[in-house]
C-alpha cells in the first residue's frame, strides 16, 4: 500500500490521545517520582541538610545531577551507581561535551540551551542523543536557571539527566510535540514548513484572545504577526530564528512580542515541523522606553539632558538644518541654594524649566546642561533665538522667590551661536555659545550676547589674564592708589582707595577689566579684604605722620552679602588699631538687585559696627531712588555722567540741580565724582554741593607719593 504524505504524518491530536492511554499507568508512577525528585532538588538550594534525601531520590530514579556555571563554561556531573553509596563526580568542558551530541540533535540542544541562557526561560528540558561507550544513547536533561546577570543572561544552571533510550524508542513521535508543549506557560505553536498553524497551545489562545483552537488552525502565522514576512524568509537558511514584532489579537489590539522559531525533523527524516514560541514583551518594551527616557532626559526638570541634546543637534547638523543655540547660565541661583537650601534650589530649577517652555517656541529643543546651565536649540533664524532669549531674561527677572525671609532676584546671562554660521560641528557650536555666554556674564549679566568670530581667542587671552590675576592675589602683587576728596574750599576731606594692577605679562590692566573678571570668578572677596587691610595700614601710617585722613573702600555686592562680613571688617580694623569710623564702605545698587532683604541686613550690621556707608555711582542705575527710602546712607556719590556738560547744557544742569536738591532735602552728604572741568565748580557751589573728587583736584597716586604730597602741604600750611 502506498501512503500519502498526509498519512505519514499522523494527526497530532489523535497521536496525543493514543499515547496518553498507553502511558497513563506508567506516567502516574513516574509523575509522583518526578515531582518528588524536583521537590528535593529545589530543597537542595535552600539547605544542605536535604542533600542526602535528594541523592537518595536521584539514585532511586537513576538520575544524574549536573551543574553549569558561566564563569568557566563547564559542567560538573554527579552520577549514582546501582548501590546507594556509589557516587561518581566528574567535570566536563562544555565544548567537549557538546561535541558528543548527535549532529541531528545539535540544533535542538543549542536552541533549548539558548532559550534558557538568553531568553528568560528558567526551566530546561531537552531530549537528545549523546555518544557513549556503546554508541549513541538518548538522554533527557532537565534544569533550572538559578542566577542571571542584569541583562538577563544566565550565570548558574543546575539540573538532572537520565538515560531514556528505551522510552525514546517508543515515544519518538510524542517527544517531538512534548518538547513544544511541555507544561509551558509561554504561548507556543506548531507550524508547517510554510508557516501555517497546525497546533496552538492554551497560552497562545489566551494571548491572542481566541476562544477555540479551530479559530487559528490552518491560518498563516502572518495573520497574527505584523510585518513578519521578511524575517520568516530567513528561517530556511538559519534553521532557527528570533525577532521582535507585534501580535494582533482577535479583537484588534496589538501586543509587542518576541518570536522564536526553530525547525525540527522526525527521526526518520520523513517530516519537518516548526515550533514557534511567542512571548509577550510589553513590560520589557515599557522598561526599555523608560530607560531611553531616563538616558536622554534630566530627572529633576524633565528636560532633555546632554545626551538628548547631542542626539538632536547631530540630527539637525546631519540634515544641514540651520539652528541657533542659546547657552544660558542663571544669575543669582547660587544665592538661592546658599540661603534657602538645595530643596529650594530644585524648586527654582523646576520653575525655570517651565519658564523656558513659555519663552521659546514649541519646536525649540530645551535642555538642562547641568547645574544651573541650560541649552536651547532653536531651529531657523538666529534673531528668533535672540528675541526669545531676551524675553526669557525679562520673565526670569519678574519671578519672585521669597526664600529664607529674603527676596532673591534671578536673571540669566545668555550666549548665542548659530549653525552653520559659527561652526559646522556640534562641539564647535556649543563651545562658541558657551564663550558668548561668558562674555555676556562678564559684560554685566542679565544680557544676551551673540558669538562673534575671534571671541574664543579673546577668551583664551582672558584665561591667561585670570591665571595671572590669581597669581597676583596670591602673591599680594596688587597695588592700592589713593585719590583725595576735597571740599569747596580746596581742603582735603578724605580719600578713596583704588586698586591698580601691573601684570608682567599684560602690562597695566584697567580696573574695568580685572575687577569684573575677579567678580565673575569669586576673587573679589580676596581683593576686598586686601583693600580693607591696606586702608587700615595707610590710615595708621598717615596718623603717624600727623595726618588724619578717612579712606573709602569699594566692596563688591557678593562680598557684602557673605554672612559675617561686618565682623570680619571690624576685626581688621581692631588688628590695626583703626576706628571703623575712619573707613567708608562704598557700594553700588547691584547689591539690592541680587537680594534686597539680605542687603539691608548686611548694611545695618556695618552701620552698627561704626562704618560710614556710601552709595556709589548714584544716577547710573535705574532704581536708586527706592533705595534711598529704604536705607539711610551717610554719603551719596553722584556719578560723573550726571555732571557731564552742565556748563553748556541747560537740561544737564537742571537734572543735576534737581537731584542735588532732593538729596539735600533728605539730609544726605553729597559728593560728585569725576570732576575734570573747572567750569563745573561755580555751578555746583550754587546748588549747595560741597564735596568733590576727580582729576581736576588729584589723580590716583601711590601711597608714598600721596603721603609725601600731603605731608608737605600740611607742613607748608603750618609754616
């Protein structure tokens, strides 16, 4: 009789029923033994006290115990003889052991082992032929993964093995199906070689939301998998295949899945089957997406981080899309952190993040670069970026942070560089925007500065200047000149201490250059203390020469806001036996812009210590009048720009006259600085001004020249 190809492949369902009847009696006994063996095996991992029981069970079932570790890729095997006490241990190299596996079974062994090692399949059960002394024998090996690394790869697997040659001869057909459906909770399918479903398991029906097997039997696998045709074409060449795709359920929902396929042949090579394992990886995909989100975004603000920005800029650069990059550094954030703590600082950064979204267009790429620095990439025209950056500064300065009983102001210094005008590489654009931001900060903060070619070179020069300045401060190489203050009768009423610096590398450096540089890098405090010490030394030395000259010292806002500055200043005076009333502390209105409450507290401490307080550069700012109302200064120094051209401009004269009249009515001592024109004096005297300072009277000169000049003058007057 000639059998058709259909007859050579028995119906799987009927085969299962026939074999189930034949095995029922034997399986009942074997199941009990197997369950007991596994129970004892698991107990071995928890307590070494159960080892003897496990060995007894293994001896009874003639099972061998094996253990594999990834660190040496070797198998340790413990087998048991006919007598209970006969135990043999051996160690086998994995490669050597695999070379003994029958060639026809090698794909199955590799596939099942790969599933356990790499695919989160903790349980292993493999039947295969291995070469022994009397030829090939069938072995059934069971195992369990005990340890995996962070990536999910198995590190430690233990299990048992048993010679099943006799059973395999009778159950070969059944084993083919059992390998695919052996109590697995994973959705699995048996397929024909043309990827038609011949048998699903219950887990697949549940995953695909099917009510019965008949709903998917004889259906192509591609009916449930999206875009899988191209991947499936590679299976004949590879023999096994694994890929990620999406499974479409019967109700139309889509689930991310991992698909593993392997091809098997019957022992007689009369037929082939495909076994597909389909695992729901929704949780893994969610975690991967979350990890990608964390890798490219800042955890505190939710903005993109450096990695996220670099990826976006690389994309824009690759497609030659023009964009501008705003490098933002917050002004005043350090005060928030120092005065109110890091929790308040974090809250501030979150507020800034929201403000950035408000100031810049929706297509802007907003990034927290680190600390209080932010980078914003704005596709398109450079002016859009500049306009948005200016708007941001306005928004930040309008924010009100009432922290630690202080009103703390916030602003930003912003540098802008554009692609491709200012560089063709991402690194160049970031570097140039950073340089522009630094220039904005040193130019007075709260500004937007657009990168100009050659700025980097100037920045490098400034770095060398900064290094030289640090050295000058460390070696106390700064000089302090004196410029007298005079009354209307031409008599000297005091003097101002002015810092001067001659650099061996850069020559005479203007205070307008090195003072902002010192403030930007936290060196202003050291210069201020040096100035106070020098002032006290000069006063003491002049008193020894019979001169009593009060000296004024310029102190930066940053230094004044430092807790305990008044106590430090008073200690310096005590060390030099100089009364604090001989020291006039000159400040500018910038101290109020940074933190008005702390400024008032610091000035009050100085006043209580006995120091004379002077508001410098009055009229050069925009809100000085409000400070006159909130704090009583001893002296108001009117900026030279208010006095400029009063001899030839009626408007200038009227403005200065009005300001002086107001200050006199408030009972302030008024001094006008920068006087260099003799024609100013009669006009100022008519206004009631009685104190002057400027080149018309005296230029700043070194201490030795100053004291020689005025000692000589005092001597001449005495004569």
